[in-house]
């Protein structure tokens, strides 16, 4: 236990991403505790939930227009608040119905806008956030919102106090309740917007509600409730980040779960009537959190140097965006490279949420390999947020392994100028990857240049051997069987290598996979060809392909590994195994295409 705590403290002093995450988490916990207290006392906690989901259209539009997402989110958050107020005021429906209608409509609208506009921001990025990607600008924005909340509460405390406990009496006493409610709604929107990076849409409600609800169980007094709620939020951020670091789990969920545990503890205390003890604990938590924040600020001036790009054994630290590239790096780099994948084996590289270990490894790396071709989703995706957080720059520490690949253009994106990123699934394209990896490793570690060149040459020969093994077999198939049908268009490069015709339900992963129009289009194309064999990707839901097969009278012939290698001992523990497996499954399926 003490070793974990000391390791966490040392990491805080070494890594700026942890420092920013902790400071932002503590600030958000304090601010959300204050705003959440108003929501709890007024019985409007679900408004925060509705508004946090209602910002999605604004984020989607901002992504399409290349504006900061803050502006779009804030605009639609305020719009949602107005719609809720309008429905409640102009119809006999109660507030919960207005919230439910607004919540679902805005969220659905945002999903549609993202799909039709081919927004680069993925829904998962918005739903879950990542506090480890918080930047200095995010901390500044959080401080500014916190100051606004503090000023507002201080100036209008008397009116707020009357309004939350007896709105009618407050109105009769001359308090402008509607104005205060509107300002509260604006502040709530701002708190939600600045919380999106840290915990995302789904968890921001927990950040607003749980600490305040916990505090409500511990005290009936207004000011102590706000202070206690803020203390719980701050302490949850501290403990949640510690759990995230030691257990290597996502930080946002760890913070929320910590807050929920504290709520359960408060429920127990509430039932046994020991409020006073728990209040003291919460007060101490505020002090402890503030002390930790002060120490972190001091440590910013006392930071120890992080890794110079080598591990304790003198090996070059290299990380790759996902496991397939990491497999190549491991084989080519051999004993002189300490290689790790950022995206866990089997995880979806499109929607990954980096853990603290991932960020540490990236910050310590001398080289970061990315696929490129927009796979990592440009500046709005998790990967490039991670690069910004860890200070990795293109051409200095960050390198694309697809340079020189003869790309295949996507047909389903506007303009038709975007390349299909799945070049690694082609055998011949893999040779280009190997050449690029060896070139970078040699430049970064010139004393072992000959070693890397030798291993890269041997690796390319192995790739060529796979091609030479399967190319004659595919060439011998009847021309009518040269049809490769998959759910996603991830096998286009493989199809080109072996002179096959690729067909797919959707070309690239988006929010709209397996729509009726996509299925109809594919069925119409395949019916004249009398296709009886299709394939699915490992880990994907197979129902869309089953629907296609029902229309064609076809069957699924096998499962392809397209986005990840397997764990050791699995079906395809290396990239070479993956290519050979896919070639075998496809050949056997097409050979029996009767």
C-alpha cells in the first residue's frame, strides 16, 4: 500500500499530465459540488443529465466546422435549458417529461449530424472523456468557471438560499427567482462543458449529483452542504486518480466509482445517525485535497527529469498506436527495443481511452509509431490528444508507418480523397511498414543500425513468403469466386494483393454501421454474382452480415483478424500469424463457394 502511494507521489512530481489531471479533477470536484447542491435541493438533478447529453449536436457541429467544441457544447446546452423551460411552462407536462423529451431528441440529433457529416469526433470520445488529456488551457477554463460560480453564489447568496428552500416565499419577498434560475442554468451549462474532457457526457451527471447527494445525507444546512459536497468531489478526484494510476484503469470512471462508494458510506452513517463524525471526515478531505493540490503546484518547480527515451536496460523506448504495429516493431527491434502498444490487445483503436500507464509509457518513449492515413482520427481523436499531452511532435518523436504505401481511396467519404487506413491488412503493404519502422529505429539508435536493417530484411522476406504461398492458390480459383465480402471495408488492400473484388456493408467504422441502406446496397450488388460465402471481423457484431446472408442464401465462412493481434497463445499472436490466418480462412471459404 505504502509503495503504491509513494509511486503515485513520485509520478505526480515527474509527469505533467498527472499534475494537470489532479488539479483539474480537484477544481471540477469543488465546482460541481456547489452547483450540484442547488440541483439536489431544487429537485432538478436530472436537468444536468439532460443538458450533458443535449450538448452532443453542438459538439458535432463544432467538429464539422473545426471550431473548439466548447462553443458548440455551450450553445446547445443553453438551448436545451430553454427548451425544457418552454415545454414545462407552455404545456401541462411535468418537468420530468420535458427533460426526457429534450434529452433523447438532442442526443439523437447529435448522432445523426455526426453520421451525415462524417464528423471526426467519435461518439465514444464524447461519452467517456479522458481527464489524462487535460491541458493547461482546460485548467485555466476550469478556474475561470469556478470564479464565476464563487462570485455568483457570494453576491446572490440570500436570494439563492430563499429560492432553493421555498421558491414561492422567495418570489413574494422580491427575489427575482426566474433570473437567478436562468443564471444557475448558464453556470450549470458551463460546468458541464468544462467537465466533458475529464469525464465525458455519461459520467458528468455523477460528478454533479453524487457528491451533493452525499452531502445532503450528512447535513441539512445550506452552506455546510455546499462545502461538504465540494470536499467529497475533491477527495473523489484525488482517490479516483490514485486508483486509476495503481490499478491502470480509466480515470473518469474511477473518480465516479470513488464518489459512489462515499455515497454508500454516507447512507450507512445516515441510517445509524452518526452525521457529526462523517462531517469531520469530509472537512478533513477538503483540507487534504487542498494540501495535495498545493504540493503538486510546488512540485511543478521541482520536477525530476523523465526518461531520456531508454529503459533501465538501455533499450530504446518505443510505443505504437495499436498492437499490429507493435508486433512489427517487436520483431524488427528485437533485443534493443522496449516496445509497447498503447491500445490494448483486442481493444478498438478507434475509441480507446488511454490509461495512466499508457500515458507514462508514451511520455517516456523516444519513438511513437502511428499508422497515419487518418486512422487515429486527426486532431480531434484520442491519439493526438495523447500526443499533445506528452509533447510528442510529428517527425521528431512521432512517425507514420504508412509513408510510401500506394493507398486505396475511400468511396463513401465526401470528395473521395481520403485514403483507406487499413493498409496493414495487405501483405505487400506490410513490407512498406517494415521498411519505415527500420528506418526510424536506425535514425534514433544509429549504433544498432545494421542490426535493425538485418532484422527488417529478414522480416520482409517472411512477408514475401506469405504472399508467395497464397498468391498461386488464389490465382487458381475460378474468376467468379474472386469476391471477398466482409462487414467493414478493412480488407481492400488484401483484396488488391490477391486480385480479389472487395465488397462490404460499411467501408469504414462510423456511428452508422449496418444501416438498412448499406445492407440493401450490398445485397443489390451481390445478388447477380450468386455469392454464397461471406466473412466477418473478429470481435464485431455479426447480425448485419447475417441479415445480408439471409437475402443471398449465403453463409459466414470464417472470422478474420483485422484490427489487432491476439494475446500470446491465441489464434494470431503476431502480425505474420494474422496475415497467414486471414489468407487461409479466405482461401478455404472461397474454395468452397458453392
